[in-house]
C-alpha cells in the first residue's frame, strides 16, 4: 500500500482518498492526480472548507501553506514547507516520495 507522511508517522493510503482542507487566510490551491488531471484549482478564501475526493497519489500545491489545515483520509497532516518558502508542493499517498517537498 501507498503511504502518506504525517511528519513522524507514515499511514497507509487508500485507492480512493479524501482530502479535507480548511483555510485561515486566502490561498491558491492546485490538486492533481498522478496522471496530471487537475481535480481542484482555485483561490480559496479565508474560512473556506473543501472536501476533495480523488484517487491517490495526489500532487498538492498551496500558494500560502501556513493558511491551510489539512487532513487526509481523516488523519491530520502537517503541510510540509521548505525553510524560507511560503508555498508548498508535495505528494500525498505515494510511499516512494512520502515526506519529500518539491
């Protein structure tokens, strides 16, 4: 099974996944499937709550990572951000790249 990184813990990913996002500030978001299909892309506003059903793995890009609280298949996930950067690009549900930040 695939894994999703939650910092210190790797969790099994399911074929059909659920990504839950809550926004504390405006944030541009793009979510793509492994084959490059965009399943969600827009500027989310403060207070928005979004539920995205899709197949894993998911390629995630947040313009303002600090504005996002995220859970993956019901488990809270810390958004990985490179030091000195405001945005975050990463993959959920692929054990070969779990924990890597693009």
